[in-house]
């Protein structure tokens, strides 16, 4: 992910991601590694795989939104954020 002020790679982010499945946890870990290497499309594919396993997991939609935002696809980023908010109204 890029730092929005300097356009340099930002520091690693420690996100508290909740998942009920070890398989989804591994997909998320791999997706975050690809995201860090600026391989956004590949990261989105892994997150989509995870979302097919846990379609009600708001964290997955948030991560997908981050990738779409970095790809400057604000429409899909907005849709994913809206879904994340819908699923997790307390956040």
C-alpha cells in the first residue's frame, strides 16, 4: 500500500482480521503478501476465494476495498466498503 502523502510504500499494517477458518486465514496471509508486493489483482483473487468460503466476513470486503482503492477503482472499492459496513454495523 502506498503512503498517500509521499507516494512511497507505507509501513506494514497489523490488521485485526477475524476468521473462523484456518484456510481463510492462509488465503488472507497470502493475499496480504501479494498486496505488499503490489500484486493487487492476484491479492483480490485470493480474497475472492476466501470470500466464497466466508461470504459474511466483513474483513474480507475491507481488504478487497483496499486493493481496489490502490488500483484506483473507486466504484468497486466503495461497493466493497459498503458491504463491509453492512455486515459489521458495530465497527
